[in-house]
């Protein structure tokens, strides 16, 4: 290994000259006592970022091919040995007729509960899988559907719980810690989940804001994005939006390359991909794999699953692993496939596609024995082939660079730009988890969400239209209500419907997170940002729209209906409507965190909000609610804004709503003549010993509140509790994301 280093060799890094000193060696091995710690290695990144590239210069991918003494052993070797993963499954076993229960007539019953029993067993998805992937190479995992391709990728990417996965995974002979793996690797999902109204350039730029540290200037991040656009072959589509079903955007192949780009913006050491060519035509698939080959040649380990590559794609792959029902049936280079099957006794015919032949032959063996025993000879032959042609040298990893030295060399070549840390003495267990501080993440997340929303004004326009139409209907239906007993009844009905409408309008917030869920899971799986940052930014972004909707509804209805209070009453009315929108939006957002289907979510929202309205106190007063349901009354989100607007309207002890003969308006006596009502009023006053005249105030606003059971809280208390409900459901939403979005198999 002495030829890997030359004294004081200068290596360009971010257009800056750095001196890489040769590590000391003892008896052919590096001396660990002077080898830099991982924290020191990562500190070099920050130093280079802080003092490196001038803002007006381009970031470029550094290549060490110009060195006069190329290294003979790739510095990074990802090894996996004896990986085994099983899951518990349940199945029903039908009992023979002689064991089935008979009825009173001796007839065998056919009921499921009588002759079927449930049994659980373990299904092995990975069975003793071993192999390795090297820097500068593309390792492809092949096999039929259900063979374990995606499971193996998830196992290598630490997306399977450690307790469930057996075996070991090492990088340069050292076991990888989860936090370090997140810093030096990236995982590209099979589905292209992107914000539809952002351009390619904007999508990559936001990824750079998340994954690259704050210490790197804006101009350097832009330069990195431009270099990546060229590397991915996306220059012609840089200003094109991603698009979706309703908006024309980039092609499928370009979309896939953007998905790859957002995960390699920080130039990771290891790149995992789950079937990156799925759903693409042959040309687009070839372009994607060609990009992956360039990424590998720039100094990365690329591991991907692929279903059935074409002959052109096969020429880009360096290593292959064929899986059959969780077992390895071939592991080696594409060039050795003909020799492998020839020695097995099934030579590949001339002019035959070797991949198609291999997959078809493996499938025939699988179908020959249902339990998978048909491929057992091929599995055993692969083991003997490996020991004969590729004997494992346990010292090979130790003869290569250690993990610390390999990371050091990688940093010198400009990789791992998101792994900076401020603590030079830190170790692998204290590697910086996130590239940016909390508030920086909140700002970037908010900016991205608002930019995507602004380009879809029809969504907000529909919500605004629904609010204005509802407000217009209510304003014309309850136009200029008077203060008579009938007017009081109509005001109560208006308030109950208005407050419930604000909550039902918030149901439109349900699909927002459901559409972003997998983007969120992909980005947080590798610590692009904190979950708390996402929740806070999500909350801040909705506030301007809720303010506008609240003002539109309040302005449409307050003066048209003839509500009391003047300007101060209007602003409180506006505030309580905003609080209701806020609480309803937060509640619906919380539901979107625990439900995964839009239709199920709408069903739950409609049902729960109907219960909130039922227990709000409008249909039945609080003192009439049964004790076993009273808890739901206090949990009703409609209760507090409903009582708040009642307090705002009727909490004036000097204002009279019913005078003298008006007390008969809501009775059968309302059809009597006015003189008869006056005579009846005299009779009632004499019987009660009170002096009640036609102008005597019988009912004030305080009496109305008491009749409705609104006596516990002031209007400001109702406003505060409604806002607090909104914060409460936002906290629950955060806990759902914290505990329910681990993105790992059990």
C-alpha cells in the first residue's frame, strides 16, 4: 500500500490546494495511534468549506485519476456476511374431514371455524446472503418478483430492525453505526415522490439547502447544484417543473434522475437504489444506469436492485447477485455468467441474452419444486464456485485502508460535504446528526412549501370560493336579524352552523400531508431535517391562508347578519373564526398523520365533526347531557368557538332582547291580538306580584347565556382554549411522525 501515498501530495478540493501527508506505517500497517479520529476527519470538511471555494467559482467533482501512482486497492469495501431475515406469517390449515366437528345428526360441518385453524410460521426472506461491493463499481441485485431484491437493499441500508436481521455488514472491515451510515450514504426509493410544481433546479437546490451545511455559502451550493445537473444530464430540463397528473412536466426518465440527484447532492460514499429503472423505457433506463455508473466512477459504492436489465445496461454493471427466494444462486461479474452455467451443466446458447437465460432457468427451477427446493443444487454450486474462483481472504479488508483513512482520503477528494462537525474530538457515535440548525430547516421547509403552493392557486381558490359561497348563503338567509325572541332563536342557529362550517371546511387539509408523507419519510430517513422542523414549518405555512379565509368569512357575515359589538365585536368574531379554523386544521392534520388513505380520512373527519357538533351544547344543553357523555362535551372542538360567539353577541346585561308582550311570541298565543296579549300580561303580573308593562325588559343577554348553559368561561377563555386545542393536535401530529414514521421493517 505504500504506492497509495506520496509525500506532501497536493490534492485539489473545492478549487483549493490541500496537503495530504502520508500516514505512518508499522510493519506494513498504518499506525493507529497517529491516525486521525473520525471527528477530525469530519472537521476537515468544515475547514475546507469555511476556507475553501471562493463564492464566484464553480464547485467541481474532484477526480484523483491524475495522480501518478493510482491505488491498487479501492479504499471502500462494503461487505455483508450471512445475512438472514425472517418474518412471521399466518396461514389457515384445512383439517381432513375425519377431524371436522359433526352436528347432532352426524353430518360433517363446513363452517370455517370448525374445519380451519390458523397457524403462524416464519418465512425467510433472506437466507445466508454474503457478498461485497467496492468503490467505483455498480453492484446489481437481480431476481424475479419476491426473490428478496428489495429486502437485501433495505438490509444493507439499515432499513430493517437490528433485532430481526442476522449477520453482519461492515465497511472496510468495521461495523457501521446507524448514525454514521446516514451521513455517508443515501437511499433512492422506487417511487419518484417529488413536489410537482417545483422545477428540477429548485428541487435540487432545496435538497442542497437540507443536506449541505449552513457554513457552505449560497453560491457554493448553487455551483454544486449546477454541477449535479450536468452530471445527471438534466441541463435541458433544469427550468421545467416536475409535474403531475394535472400539470405537464419532465419525462419519466428525467424524473427518476431528479430523484437520484436529491439523494446524492451531498456526494455520498454509498448509494442504495431500489429498482431505479422500474417503469422506464429501455432508453430512459439505460440513461439512468449510465448516470449511476458515472456516480460510481466518481468514488462511490452503488448498490441497486433491478428486475431484468437489457444487454446495454448489463455492460454498465460490475457485479451481479442473483437471488431466488432469498438465496444466492449466482454472485460475480457479468462476464463469468456463461462460464458459471456451463460448469453447472446448462450452457447458455450462442446469441442468447445471458440475463434472460439465467432468470428463465432460475424460474424453471423454482417452479419445479413449489417449496423452493428446485434451486438448491444451484445454491450449493454457487457456494463451491465462490470458494473455488473467489476465495475469501479475511485479511483483504485489513490490508486495505481502514475506515478512518478511507474517509480521510474521500474528504480530500471533495466527498462527504454534509458530514461536517464542530467538534474535532468527536467519534463516530457523536457524528453530527443534521447538517443545519433547527431554525434554518424551518425557513427552508416553509419556503419550499409556499413556493409549491403558490404555483397551484386553484387549490386555495377552491377553499376561498367555498368559504365565500357559504358566507353569502348565510348572510342572505339570516339577513339583518332583529332582537326579538324569533331573532334570538335564529342567531343561535346561525352561530351553530357557522362554527361547524369552519371545521368542515378544514377537511381540505387532509390530503396535504398524505401527499407529502412519502417525501417526508424519504427525507427524514437520512436526517435531511428534524421532524419538529417539519411540524413547525407546516404550521406556519397554513397561518396566512387561515387568516385570509377567516377574514373573508367574517366580513361576509358579520354586518349582513346584524351581529352586535361594533368594531371590537367584529375583531373578536374574526379572531374566534380564525381560532376555529386553526383548531380544525390542526385536528385534520393530526388525523392525516395516523391515517394513510384519503377516503378513510374523509369518513373519519365527517363522523367526528358531526359528534363535535352534537355535543357542542346547541342541540342539547350541557345540564341535559347524560353524565356518561359529558366528557365528550368538553372535548368538542365546536363547543368553545360556539360559546365564544354567544358571549360576544349576548354578554351585555344592559341590552334587552324580550320586552313585555314579546314573551308570548314563541308560544301558541303569538297569533292573539296585541290587546289580548296586553290583558294577559296584566294577569300574569298580578299573579306574580310584579309590575310588568309592555315595555318592561323580560330577557337580557345574560338570561340567554344562562338558558344556553354558557356560564363557565368568558369569551376570551373560549378563544384561548380553541387556540390551545390547535397546538395540542399539532403536538400529537409531531408525536405521530416521531413514533410512526421510522421507515424501517420490523
